[in-house]
C-alpha cells in the first residue's frame, strides 16, 4: 500500500526542514510526499529543493487559503491512502507510517495520538491528545480525533470530494465527522503518538482562534446532522482541550 503525505506551506522556512526530514526518516518504504506551496517569498522552496529526493513532488502556485491548498494536494497524490502533515509539524518517530499502514490494512480510516510541542528542537510537550476510540455518543460530547494523525484510503476521499473552503479551521473536522458518522467508515485507533504538532498555527493562536474553531465546528454539526443551535459538544470540546494540558510540565529554572 502506497501512503501519500500532503504538506501545504507558505513562508515556512523556519520549520519545513523538520517536516521533510521526519518524512524521509520513516521506515515505511512505499510512500510519497506532495508539497503544495502557496508561492513562498522566503527560502521555503530552496530548503525543499535541498533534499533532492524522488519521494518528494512539489507544486508552487497561488491559493485561496489552507483548505484550497489541501484540495490541490488531493488532486495530485498518487497513493492508496493519504493524510496531511503540515509544514510546522513532524512525525513523532520513524515508525509512524508503519503504524498507519498496519491500521489501514484492515480499516478505511485510522488515527492516533498527537503531542503538541513548543518547538521541534526541545520537543517540550504542552498538550497530549489521546482521543481513544470513536463512538457516536462521544461525538455528541465533543470527541474528535486529531486531524494530523487521521489517514484515509483513497476510496474515502473519492466519495467525500474536497474540503469546504468556506471554513478557516473546521473543514478537516467536517471530513472526519462525515467519514465516521455519515459514511460509517471502518476505523482503527492507534494508541501511540504519531505526530508532533508545533503550537502557534492557525488553530492554536489563543482564545479567538479557539472560539472561531468551536463556532465553525458547531456549524459543521448543524449542516451534517441538523442538531440544535447549541449542543453539548460546543461545551465539551473546550473541556477536552483543558484535559489535554500537561499540568506537570517542569518550571524553567
């Protein structure tokens, strides 16, 4: 099974090398990386080109936001399954794609744990997201798997189509709920950390970003399921985020 990894980026010179290195270090051999660049004006493309790997394909052109860029990636990948590793994230270790491939051998979609870090040098964990298995009741209470760990077989995306570009944060949430709740895909949870997610991106830039994400996710549930104006998940998602915090972080001396 060939697994495609899509990385979208723009002006990511500070982190893109970590992302690509973590892909190339994967033990799993049947893989490709599709880099979709939004016409970076810094050294992002030059850094990508230094890797000189046949496993990497690059497209640079203007886009209309992150989900438009992700849709461009969906139009270019060649694998049997696909997921996204953004340009400020890395695979947690060399075995992440092996674990994903093992899950995809028996399921349509797979997902695992995610670690949120301050940076990719120290890898100091700020939050740990361990979603556990899917349940329909859990979704009602705010459960959602971490999208950077969520990989799906080609047939799932063929049925879904493309991400909804009206959203700024929640189009991937819509896809995951559609796959699990509406399309009833077979799934497998991998109880291991698959991705290190660097905080400070679009969805983790403080209270305003969290509120926007929560409101967009509420809109997704209304559109998909016709739920009431405000549901339990609206309050459950922020509570779950608080529970992910690493309250035992050492205090710097």
